[in-house]
């Protein structure tokens, strides 16, 4: 089981790829959230909670 390959790559390589993918996804989500928050703050309207 030591030389088990998935599409020609070992499991450690796939784990690194997944961590890079999750990191990029986290940065993209943070950028979208922050840019939306800044647009809402600059619009001058009060920010309402979802339950209001």
C-alpha cells in the first residue's frame, strides 16, 4: 500500500493540492466578503441583521 497512486500521483501530493485549493478558496471567499462589507459601509445605509 506504500506505492498506492491516484492518477499517477501519491496521496501526499494530492493532500498538498487540496490544501492549496482550500487556501485559494478561503482567500476568494474573504475577498468577496470584505469587498461586499466595504461597499455596504460606504453606501451610507444602515446594515440590518438577517432577522430584521
